[in-house]
C-alpha cells in the first residue's frame, strides 16, 4: 500500500521535470529473491542533475542505480540490472552486503513528452480511488514504453509494436484481475506488470492533541487519513497537514464523502464517552473493517454493552499493540503497528522468529 503514495510523490516530480523540458530516469524493482528491503514496484527517480527521489533498497543500491540512471539519461535506452547482495564479491554485480538476496531493477528513460503524456495520466490515476496496472517491457536497450490499464481497459501509454501493444494490455489486465504484481511473457518477451491498489482509508474520530501523531504516522505508513470532529478550533489544516480531508461534524450528522465502509479503518478518540459511543454506533452500522477505541478495556466493554454489539473481531479496545507505550507519539506508533498487522493478516512477533524472508508468506 506504500507504493501508491510513494509513486504519486515521484510522479509529481517527474511530471514537473517534463513540463520544464527536463528528461529523467525511473528505476523500478521488478523481482526480488531471498532477503530484500523493498518489494517489486518500489521506484527511484534519477534527475538529470543526479538528484534522487524514492528508493529501491535500504540505501545500499541507490548510488549504483543513480550511476546507471545517468547513463540511461545519456543513451536514452533502458538498462536491466541484477544485484546479488550476498557475501561473494565475484558474483555479477555482487556488492558483498551479506543480505543473501537478489534484486532486479529496470532503469527506464523518461523523455519530457512522455512525462507530460503517459506518466501524467498515471499520476492522475493515483489521485483517484480505482486500481490499475502498469506494464513495461523488460528490455535491455528499450525506449521506456509504459502502458496503464484500468478495470475498464487501457488508460494511457502505448508500445511501438502494435502486437506488443494489444498483448501487453491483455497481460496487464489479467494481472490486475488477479491483483498480482510480477513478470509475464508476451510473444516471447518478458514484461513487468505492477498492480497498484488504492491504500486503505483511516478515519480518526476526534481531533485532540493525541490524534495528531496518529494521523502523521499513519499517513507516513501509507494510509489515506481523514479526521472528523465537531470542534472547529481543533479541526484545522495547520494541526493536520497530512490529512486528506477534515470533516466538521458530530457522529449523528450526515456527510456523503465521509469514508465509512468495509475498506475503512477507524480509530475513535474524542475523549468523550458519549461522543465515542455515538461514533462506534455509526461505524458498526456502516460495517467498518476495523474499529479501534482509545481508552481502558472496561470503557470499551461499556460502550459495546450499551450498544448491544457483539465483541467481534472488528473491535479493538484498548486500541494498539502492547508495546509498553507512554505518551501520544508512542501510543500512535502502537496503533499504526496494529493497523498494519490487521491489514497484512499477520500475528505480531519478533522478526528474528520468522524462518522465511519478510516479504514471503509465513
């Protein structure tokens, strides 16, 4: 879910470069094996002056990718790079990092006209709420073609070969239906189809001081954050710059745009028992996927008992993981950790207890 936000930030700058008449290079992780810091789809933008935005690793590969990107800018041709991060310095592109993994990176040239054309259309998709797929040819020496496919068909981009064009579109559409990012083969040529799904929405009910780090941390983790409160003095853009929208209302007031459905995560934290009860009532009726309630266990139990709601898996009170948190920032961290755990369907535990790579199914 982090890719959606990061890709939007990268494309904002890429499109700006295009409008200024500046070319750039875009690096994308297309495959990982073993241990790797980023998943396929992670991106790094290389500007014509060597500046960087984004990341394809934890910082260990970026300098080499930057050099490749500058070469791509000079040649106008894509490069495929395979990094082996084990201990053996003699392996192809071996860096001796001791991570025991492989990372494949495609570095594509982006001409100004492509930036303000196909990539600007992709950037606009990231401002919406619909899933889509991006398809690129994994060609060493390619020209950087890209094609975007939505659920209703092609949205933007094209390939020079009409045969590639239609068949790549069909392959990307299949990847989108399967909700699966990865490599495919079209007419004997490898392509990379990246599926981008809108990140989950987090509705924070309550705009008190402790809501601010929660919105900040959740937004940084990739959630699209919204805040609702009836107190106008608290509900300001200055206090919540990361929130996508602020809703000035009480729990019983209608708002058509208020995110409240099966894909919504919500944290109730008005510090008023009456208001919290009203918000829980409304969220439960709307079938919100996750309803976290700040405060002691007995307080949440009282709310659920009053509303005659079953203590289902949707309710989390006290909200957050048991991290020994103290203070607004630590509590916010524990809440975001729980949101990510619920989102991924993983039981929280120490990574040292995992016997497989982090990005592999347990």
